[in-house]
């Protein structure tokens, strides 16, 4: 599959169909021979290869087995099962309002034990204060033409984030230093947010790393903001949509990137000094 899933469920199904067709051809099987090996009518093979019929998990396993490529099955099953949810446009997600969008993740957050988050542009939502989150969400609402539910949505976001205080939870968070200098809201809101980072970074369950702008050499370039929930889901934030990745091979790419980004970050006293530097610059402006 491409680096980013298709912007439609049909596109995601087509990616699976193309891969299945490729496996069949590599195995030297005709449509009829593949169908015979799998125990179904040849028309089903054609429907699957043309993305008119979504294959079941069993269909994919049988297909890969017939093509002598059983190792391909797990990734293809993950792609197929999540074709409808891989790419979610924000305009569809906010139909019930920004607050409902925040609340829709509450149970998922509660079920997650390890959060791994990288952000190149903003303080991550898990560590946002109400003022900072409210300013950000109001700005998003204005840009996208939604009703401004920023303050209420911010309260829901902060409430959702309290999960990090529950036993058994861990958050490993890596932020580019530049993100500390982008203002959201008035100076007081930005200052309160930076001050909270000093407190949150000291929580036993939180590992807060900051990648200095001066780090040299970089082993990984700044990339899009992404969240890894346990090892099961990667959520990538784009301007127009949220990409939810469950394919094991793609998750592995993000985990590799996260480890390289994490290795460039500074922690503890060094991280605090970068936050204090941002606060001091704010005071001078």
C-alpha cells in the first residue's frame, strides 16, 4: 500500500485488490485456477480483483495460501478490515461537534496502556491545558467553518487526558523545540501551557523529550504529528483528515521513526531548560 492510505474506502479496497492480483500473477495462476484452489467460483476471484467485492479474512488467507505467500495474509487482512476507517476526513468526524469528537476517543484512551506521541508543531493533546486547547480548537473551527465549540471541546479533551494519571499507563512524548515557540491563544494561555509542561514532564508516568533545534546531525527529519497507541494503532494528523493505520508493517515504520526521534531528544533538566527558555522569550515579547 502507498505511504498514505487512499482518501476513500474504495481506494483502500482497490489497494488490497491490486496486491491480491499481483500475488496471483506471481504464482502463475489464472483466475480460474485460483478459484479452484480456493474452492469458489471464478467470478468471485474477478469481483475481488476488481474491488467490487471485499474479501473476508478467510478469503485472503485462502488466496495467499494458494499463491504460496501465506506471510502476506496478516497485512492484507488488516488493510481490508480497516478500509472504511483508514482515512477519516475531519468534516465527517465533526458532524456531531468538536466536543463529541473528543469524547469519542475517551474509551479508546482508557483502554490504552502505552501512548507514544511525536509532534513537530504543537504541544500534544495529552498534555494540553484548557486554555491552549480551547484556542487551538477554536482556530480549527474557524478555519474549517465549524460552529465554534472550542472551549467546551477543550474541557472534554483535558478530561479525556486525565487517563494518564491512572495506574498502569505510560506516555512517551517527543516534541520538536520549535513547537514550544508557536503561540496558541493569548500570551497568558501560552505561558500557562509551557508552565504545565514543567509539571507534566515530572509525572512518573510521563517521559517528555524535546528535540533541540540545534541537534546535529539529525538521524530523522521532522515529520507529521503521529500517535502510537500500544502497538495496535497509529493515528496520523493531516490538514484535511486523520489517517488511522493498523497494518503491522506500516506501524513498524512509525515505531522505527519514533525511536530515532526519541533518541535525538533531551530529557529531564535539559528538557526543562528548553521550556524555560521558551517562557523567558515569551516574557520578553
